[in-house]
C-alpha cells in the first residue's frame, strides 16, 4: 500500500510540475492537476481544496519571477490583489448556494469566445495600448468579480484575468500575464482559507505538489519573459480551447445533458 501511495504521489508531483510551467505562461494548470487528483481517488471537494494549495505555490512562484523582472509593481498593485482575495473568499463561502450548473454550461462558451478574441486580434503583442476603464473602476468591479468566480468554480480564471487586462486595462500580453499571476495568487489564497476553514484539504499531497508547481512556474515564467507574446498568445488560445473541450466532455456538464449526449 505504501509503495502504491508513493507511485501515485510521484505522478501527482509530475502533473503539478507540468501544470506549473503551463499555468505561469497562459493559465489552465488546474486542467491538469484537478483531473490528476480525482484519478488518484481523492474526493471532489477535497481535490478542489488540495488544488488551491499547490495552485497558491505556483501562482506565488510566477508572481515572484515576474516581479523580479520588473513586470509587477507590488506596491502599486496591492489594492487589486486585495480585491481579488476578498472576491474569492466570498465566492468560496457562497459556492454551495450558487447555480453552479449555469457556470458549467456557460464556461465552455466563454472560453471559446476568449480564444476567438485572441485569434482575431492579430495586433495583440507585448506593447501596452489604450486603457478603456479607469484603474479604480477596474480594481473594484472586474477584479473582485473574477476573484469571486475563482472561489465559486475556478477553471479558466487565468484566461478571464488575461482578457480583462488586455481588452480593458490595455496591457501588453506579457504584462497582462504577470499581473494575472499576482491576482490569481491572492484569489488562490482567499479560496484556500475558505477550504481550510471547513477542513477539506489534503495538506501532505498539496504541499508535495506545491513544491513541484513552484519549480515549474519558475521555468514557465522565465520562458514567457524570454519569448513574450510569441509563446503566451498561442498557448493561451490552446489552453482556453482545451479547457472548453475538457468541460464539454464531462458527463455532468448540463450542455451534454441538454443535447442528449
């Protein structure tokens, strides 16, 4: 039994390492780690809580890497980070009474729309552009809303932050990636606090995966800084579409039940 557990843990660590690389560049790491945790026999609610542990390691690692390159100013961005955290706490606490079925049905469509946006906008690169919303309004409406979503459901949070930063805040794609990781870090922290409060976290596995994701995120962030939009944009499109497909093939997705598959 011990040998089997060690083998499973090793596979989860490998999954977390790969997820760390991908997530630090384009988001979507949970698409790898959550199914891995479920396949390992961990109950769904515990898998979600445990995923927040390793996700926090990865997003913190990526944030540190981007901050060292001067892409994130923590002193200027802390209000947005705080709003993301607050939103995620409320989302996690209210998850049990919100219409999750609606989110499951709508999310694949939204992810396809995000992928289409980045495909059809060939001028998106690492250069900042015109801001369409004030920093105050962005920080107190868009940010907590996405943080709230991360607490309630989670998949695609990085894609939503990326879209908001590029389309509304006018950030270049590399800067948007860096700030996405900062806000995802605090939304992970808020969600983690809520899951920890109800005791649905496997800390041993979460921390083991977290160390691997921390290392993977350092590698992924370094790749993103070096290559920029040439790797971030295509990977973001691929991850958004892959996550949409992953959700659509889930037997519990209301869309499948609606069309009779």
